[in-house]
C-alpha cells in the first residue's frame, strides 16, 4: 500500500502491500458491528424491559449512534480509495468512534467496555508498535470525551475511573507483545524465504552450468542429445526439423600457430555469431572441440539452408586481430528429418554431409541433396 514501506522497515514490502485489503476487511467488519448493534437494540426494546421512551430510543440509541458510526466508515472508505497512505489512521479513528459510541450508549453494560480493545488489536495486523500506541492514545481520547457526559461520569465509580485506563494500558501491552512476536516470526520467515531463494538461484546456476558449455555458453553435448531425442519425437508427430553440424576449418593449425587461448577466443566468436543468427525456437550446442550442432524448427528446408549459409558467410567475412587480421571459415552439413530415418541415421547423414564439405574445398554448406548429387556423379 502506498506509503507503508516507509513506516516499518523490518516488514517485507510485499507483505505490507496486503494492508489495503486488511483495512477494507476491517471496515466491512465494522459495518457488521454497527448492524449487529442496531438489531440487538431493536430486539431489546421490543422484547425486554427498556427504560427509555420511544422517541429517546429512536434518536439517541438508534439514529445518532448509527449515523455517526456509518459516517465514520464511509469517510474512512473514501480516504482509503483516494489517499491510501492515510487509510490506517482514518480506519483507526472510525473504529475508535464506533467503539466509544457503543460504549456510551450501553454504559450500564460493563462488559461492553471490552469493545474498545477492538481497534487496539486491529492495529496489531500492521506489526508496528508505533501504530499500536497511536491507537491506544485514540482510545484514551475517546474515554476522556465520554467523561464529559455527566450521566456517564455518575455511573462510574472511583475504581472505574482508574481501572479503565489500566485496562487500556494492559490491552496495549498485550498487543505490543503480539507485535514483537509477530515481527520475529516474520523475520524468521523472511530469512527462511531468502535462504530458499538463494538455494533456488544456486540450483538454477548449477543446472545451467551442467547443461551449457562453459566457454561458448551454448548447450553442451549431453544437453544437445536430450534435446535432439525430444525434437525427433516431435518430428515424428509432424513438426519440421532440420539438423546442421558446423565445424571450424583448420582449427588445429590455429591452435598450433597461435595457441589454445586464441583458439578459445575463436570458439567464443563463432558461438556468438551462431547465437545472434538463429531464431528463438532453434537450439545450438557445442558438440565437441570445434564442432557445433544446430536444431532448427518451424521453418522450411530453404529457410534452414539460408540460416546456416548466413552463419557461414558472417564467419568468413569477419577478420580477427588474434589471427593478425586473417579470417576463418566453417564447413556445414545440413539435412532435414524424414520419416524413414532414425535419429542415429539422420545424424550420420548430416555428419557425412559435413565431411563432404570438408573434402570438397571447405567453407561451404553441403546438404543431403548435394551429397546425393555427388554420389550419382561418382557412379
């Protein structure tokens, strides 16, 4: 609720946002109190011996107490909607007026005094000792105001004059103990929740680390195999699937000439180009060494071919300071899913396309169609 997070720093902010709902529920509860008081008074007047005239009863027992109490609730509800940061105070004032109005009307019923504890214990919901004391002062103000009525003062004994403030102080002390205990429980819950969140984050990091390659931030071979198996199941159900294998040409010579650190930088750059080029539905993985695997969904073979060609061309056009300005190339094998192929056979055929690209000049994409054509030419 607006403004609440500044009052009580040890209460979680998301917990304080519920205060507005609590205020609304308390205002609804006060409507119930008013209606119940009205109905009880009518019942007592009709069926019990009542020492008031009908006119006095209608005006001073029914009309004015109900009108004052209802007006307070309506005002508090309006403030809650328009100026929510003041909702607690207007609700507390409304509950104080209702409590002492009922006490004043029924001062001959000693137990009715207990209703003045309702606002105090309602303030406990907000877990603020300051607010509990504010409500206590409101109750003391209500008590002092009703003392201006000579009939009420006449009814009170000397013991009552002292015991009522003591009663309020004792109730406030109990409320303070509840607040303290509640805050401790909330702090424990918050600490437990933070520990749980930290554990969840750690588990998420560990899960990601177990699924991704630390150097390239792509999926690792183990994760790729899991995704490939699931993707093949979906393909059997009618979803389009294309598999590509991408291998950096002459990568061993890069490592031998410039060192493994430079080789790692090249791997990172290639993986970044792959990530930037593929769509959000595609899956890329470092399959091993300088080889990458790519699963493509929701597109035609022509679109898949254009995508891997885009990757190949981007890599070929990029110069590398680590290689004294030289560029690198990749060879790619590509094939689409077909119902007569098993997942192992599909992978083998894509691998064959990749090695055909290597044998026939590198820096090219060989598809199953290209491989079929070359085999026909050889025969």
